C-alpha cells in the first residue's frame, strides 16, 4: 500500500467532505435555526450511542485481523453475525422506550434510529474491511458519496418543508450509498461465521471497544450532557462550533488513518525502529495545519459564527476558541492512539481511554451548570491533555520516537506572525460582512504559507516524510 497516496486521497476527500458538510450545516443552520438543528444533532448523538453498543469494538478488530492476513470472508461473516444480536436488542429497547427517546431528542424519531443503526453498521463495517485489505485510499470515495447524498437530499427536503426529518432521510440514504459502494469495491466475500474467528475478534475488540466508547464520548458526550441540562439552542450552537473546529484536523486524521496498516505489518515483523521513524516523521504533517487554525480562530471566532451561520450562534464564540486549541492536542492524540493499536497494545490504549473518558464526563457534569457550554469545552480540553500525555508516554516505551521541535517551533512562530499581520489588517479594514471575513482569512492563509516557505528545513522534513511513507 502506498501510504503517501492513501493519505493524499483521504486528505483530499476529507477536505471535500468538510467543505460539503460545512456548506450543508451553514444552510441548515440558517434555514432551521439553532434549536431545530439541535434536534438533529441529538438524533445523531443517540444513534452514535446505539452504534457503540452494536459494534462493541468489532470494526477495529475486523480491520486488525484482516490486515494480519487472517481469512477475510470468515472474519467479516463472523463480525456481522455477532452484530446482529445487539442490533436486535436495540430494536426492543427502542420500541419499549420510544416515548422517552422521542422526548429527549424533541421529535418522533425512534423508528428512524433503528433503520439508521442497521445502515450505519453495514456501511462502516464494510469500510473497515477495505482498510484491512490495505486499501485505505479506496475508503475515500464512499465517504464522499455519503456526505454529498446527505447534504444534497437534506437541502432538497428542507426546502420542501420536511424540516429536521429531511436531514434524517438524507443521512439514511447516505449510509445506504456508502455501504453499496464500499461493498462493491471489496474483494472479500461474506463467509461463514466460525467460533475460531469469534474468539480472535473478541480478543481484540474487548480492548478496542473502550476506544470506541471514548471516540463516541469525544464526539457526542458533550452534546448529550448539554441536551440534558441546557437547551436545544445551546446544543445547536455548541455542535456548530465543534464542526468548525473539526475542519482543522483534516490532514492529521488522514495521516493517522493511513499509517495504521503499515505499523501493524511492521510490528508483526519486529521492525520497531521503522515504526518509530514513521510516527516521528508524521508529527510535522499532523500539526502543520492545526496550529495556525487555532491562531486564526483566536482572532476571528465571533466573526466566523456571526457572518457564516448567523447572530444566534455567536453565543458559542468562546467555545470555538477553546475547542480549536483542543484540536492541537487531538491531532497528536489520534496519531499516538493509532500507533498504539498498530503495535497490538489495545490494552494500553484502553487504560488511557478509560481515564480520559472518566475525566471528561466528571468534569462535564461539574462544569455544565456553573459555566454552561464553555465549561463543557474546557472539560473536553483538559481530558485530552491527559490522554495525549499518557498515549505519548506508552508509545515511547515501545518504539523510539523523536519530536521535531525545530520544525514545529517554526510553525508556531509563523502562526504568531500571521496573527500579528491579520490583526493589523483587521484594524484598518474591520470585518463587517462575510466577504470581508473571507478576504481576511485568505490573507492569513497566504501569509502563513509564505512564512513556511522561508524555512527550508521544514520542507525537507515534509519531503523526508513523504519518502518514508512510500513502500
């Protein structure tokens, strides 16, 4: 597998997905308002919770075992058979607790949750099969199709008066298209389930499920708690801020996803030094975009929310700043997390994830009533400070790592100079419209890029990284 090529495909598709999703959320935010958009976000949060239970870490186990060369069809068939049990249980729960679920979300959606659960599990399981086949780059197109279908169908239905239900229809159809596409691309058939494969999957999934719980908690526990203690309007504003910051870790996520199969294969061959070099060389591309993004948001958070989404979302401007800073940590966290799983130490990852999850939930509950959505953002950031430190420490004990301090330091310096330039221009030409905001942001991007070019060692580091990632 060409990891550099896979990273490029994943990054390109992530940029496109984020652009499409950003435009979609912007449209939905303006058309539906924060409260109604909050209903949809709560639907996604409950669906995510059901998916964690239905999967129980199996997707990660499927990817790991197939990447090791185990019988793919047998692994896939066994995983699907196991998943059928909790999915059936979820159907019973949704029938018995439909009133409670509908009341919490704010709409009659219990039936849609079951359909969404089935489609989501089929689609995401098939995507992990492609990754396990070391065809990570081919997972990009189905992801793009899912996002385009969701936004496209959602816009059409919202314009025709379907409201939040239109977004749900778009989401369900998107999962369907994603499954069919990735299934068509896969070379692994659905084989007969076996007890042997079940044991093998469980040996990995029993640890990996903790990581999946943490991943859900990271993405949705904030929304769940806000939905319990605050209003749907605050749910909508917080999640909009969250999704803006998610755009800053596009390259980081692509690198973390693409290196996993290579680390897994090298670990099986005992090539520890090469794993350390691969992860060390991946730190610069992991941070090169997320650091300046934080600087830009620090200056323009309120303007971004007001002129892009609408005045009612400005209440989350401080949240946007806090979460942008947290994304710097998340970028390293995800790289280290995938590295630990690649060296087949899900037990270490699980231990850290439990600590991060407990810290996040406890701080959320302590801060939400006193500090509102800002307290929720701080709780998430603090928990990931802890998680990044622990993951880095555990990984360093198993593989040799070197932190590229000079190159990262130059990224920080370039960001500071960029912020100074944006502040000067912003003082002379204040932001008073979406056009002026975009022009100022474009100036900041050009200035940062120019400053990076002035430091040749950084570019040499990026070039060495690309060469190291090639097979």
